[in-house]
């Protein structure tokens, strides 16, 4: 019977994403659907499945792996001071943006959540509806990091200030209740040890971090498909930290969460993280969510009048606890987005499940109360994402065009500038020749300057750009300005050299600095050879509808996907994939990996949008 129930659960885990894709159910997170299906196949409806020792053990592993992966999701770079890492252009633009950074906003916003959670818990205690003040406060302050991350990824917001702010609030919404739960269990749990022993968890985590810090520097050289050393390390960390946590009287989920943080700080590769996601979300985590639904016996819960009263009250408490963040987020973001983000941070499920699991084991909460908390959390997962998707729209700061500055206005640069202006580029040109200024200033924005020294260009803001194109006819001037621009902090510099002798002298130095160089005669020779060997090249280059593009894939929505399964596979033709500086001749079964550079052709309108989608860090 145990095996039959497990087979049904695994079949449900397989069918749920297929059915959601078939009927285009995008408004609900997969985890919520898994809980709902668990309710349907459990005692609440059809009673096909009953939890056994085997299923309970797999479910426990599922919640441990889920919290481990949640710890792995935290981006600690968001907590660093970024001003020194900004380019001069970003620092200059920062003057015109609000002073509130994502870290500052998230701290303020979550502080309001703590205060409101405590007030709500006190209100429930005074009214007699729920007497455990600290447990209620912990539950009301929780946020589902996994569901928030999924929503932000779908909107491609993780790389933007808005997304980073919501992500950090959610990190606090998982980390702070986690620590609160540990203290709660230590104080009220019957098997808890002294509180100071909890410091052993941090000590062991620090020891593991120091011991394995160089691991990912060398393991690629010795790793084999039959060893999978990175995955072995991950599970070693999980088991070690869970064992330490339980030994000092803490909860296993805290150990799992800390293990995820340790692995994150070891800087694993994207491949490692994707394989861990595959193990977790492919097997253990769906069992946990479906089993959670199975354990919810609605026939019993909904017969209790007090439970029916508590469900909407707990739901309102979850929502009201997050409402203070609205006024904090309005300090930087527009009203609709502040409302959308407040609704999204009201989403709570993962930590609620973990907290209720601990509370039930400590016998500090009844089954009716636990069911009410869980059903109210389920409602937040249904309603909150719908509100977020309804009200969110792009912020002005996210719609800034890429700045391209050309030094030198001539027949080589002006036509390129004219074409770029039709796309998502903010183009400016600079010349020190009055005759060139008179010729071209009516066609593109050209600024006439008396001198082209590095200091003059810096003073006039020419180096405050995303891309600097040095297209002056004077190759030595281009060389000197390229070095000055790189020292100033321009991230991308393209330099034109007409004289191959000058290029030979400086090419290695410039390439080491990360400067891109091209020689016009060589480019012409390459083009002519291509015309001879591939006559259709000219047709492609002159085609007004289609063009050639290169893009680096930074969007996780399109990684680990075969080319034939890309949603826009019919709109573009991928001719080359560059991976680790090696060319790959792709076919429909080629899998796109994070960091791949794709060379493709397509319609200029749709291809530009596809290029932007692929290149958006997410």
C-alpha cells in the first residue's frame, strides 16, 4: 500500500506541470497546484493516498532540500556596498535616482513587517482566537522566497533594482522567521539544549566554509560523470548541518538553510546549481508539497466553526502584516508597483509549512489551528501573484536606453550611428573637425570640440557611456584615448585602426585591457572572401528585414532548453553557439547553456526583442 501511494504521488508530480502547460495555467505557482492536487487525492476528496512512514520520511527530506535550495538562492552581493563597483556613468546617473538602495528599502520594509506581525499576534492573543503570541508573530512575518523568486524570474526582474528589493525583503522574510523559530523551539521545546549551543551551528558552518573554500577552483579538473563531486559535497553539507542542528536542539530546517548559505558562499557553478535544482524539484520537493495537501483533511477542518472563522482572519493577518512595506516602497517606486510588490511579499507557504511542522511536533498548536494557518497561506499564494501580475509595470529607470558615444564623425561612423538610433540606443557623436560637424550634425547629434584630449573628453562627459566607439582616423589618438577611457571605467570600448602597423604594436596590450579592436582593411577582406565563398552573404547583409545578431545568454528562462523548444525557435536561425571560446555547430537538439554566445539571424524587429530577452540577466 505504501508503494501504491508513492506511485500515485509521483504520477501526480509528473502530470501537474504537464497539465499546467497544456491549459496555460501561469497565474498559480507549481507548489500551490501540488498542494491542491494533494488535497484532491487525499482524504479530503478521493482518499487515493494516505501518508505512511516511507512517504513521511521522503516528505521530511523534501522540506530539508527545499530550505537548502532557498539558502542557495540568496545573493549576498546585494548586501555589499556597490558604489565603488559602479561605472562613472552609473554613478553619474545615480544622482538623478532616489537615494534609497534596495538594501535600505528592504530593511525598512521588513522592519514594518516585524512590528505589524507583533501587533497582530498580540491582537489574536487578547481576543482569545490564538493564544501563542510568539508562534503567531513568526507565522505572520514569513514570506515564501521560492514563490517570490519564481514570480520575479517570470517578469525578468531579478537583475533590476525593483526585483532586488523584493528579493531582499523575501530573504529577510525567510531568514528572520527561521531564526525566530529556532529560538522558539529552544525556549519552549522539551528536548532543547541551552541557547548558547546554537552558536555551534555557525561555528561548524564557518569551519566548513573555510575547509572547502578552494573546492570549486580545482574540482573541474578531477570531476567525472561517475563521481559528481559537487553534488556529493552539497549532500555532505546538508547532512552535516542538519545533524549539528538537531544535536544542539535546533530544527533540521535551520541546518539545511545554513548548509545552502555555505554552498552559496563557496561560489558553485551554474551547472552545479541546476543539477541540485533538478534533484530537489524533480523528486523530493514535489513529494513534500503533495504530501502537505494529503495531510490536510478538509472534511474534518471545515466542520469546525472556529476553523472557518480563523481561515479568513489568518489570511487578513498575512496580508496586513506586509502592508507597511507599501509606504516604504513608494519612496522609490511608483504606486502601482509598490502595491504589486506588497501583494507579492504577502505570499507565504514554505516557511509556514516548516513552522507548522515544528509546532505540531512540539504540540503547541492544534490540528484545526494548523489547518487554518495553512489554508490561509494557500489563499495568499493564489491571490497575491494575481495582484502582482495585474499591477506591475516597468519602472522608468529600467527603460533607459544603452548609451553609445562615437568619437569621430565620418563615413565609417555616421551610418552606423543613424541605424543604431532606430533601436534601443541613445547615440551621441563628437568631432574636432568643423567641416565634419557642418556635414553631419543635421543627420545625427554631433558635438564639436576643439580638442580631443582625454581630460577634455572626460570633462565633457564623453566617457560617461555604456559603449565608447573610437572611430577617429588617427590610430595613435584612438589608442591613447582607449587606455584613458578604460582607466576612467568605461566597460565596453571599440577601437578602429586603419593602419595595421599601429594595430600590431598595440593589439596585445589593448586586448589584455578588454578593449575590442578592428582593422577596416581586414574587415573588408573578410567580407569579400565571404562574398566569394558564400554569395548569399551580401543578400543577408543588404536585407532590410533581416540582420545578424550576437547575444550572450544571461536569462535563466532560456538556459537548459533545447533550441527546438525555444518559444521563438521559428523566428530566428541560430548559426553558431560559442561556449568556453569554442564554436559549436548547433542543431535542434543543442541545449542552450548559461553564458553561451549565440550568433543568429532574424527579422530586425522581432530579433532585437529576442536578443534583449536573452541578454536580460535573470
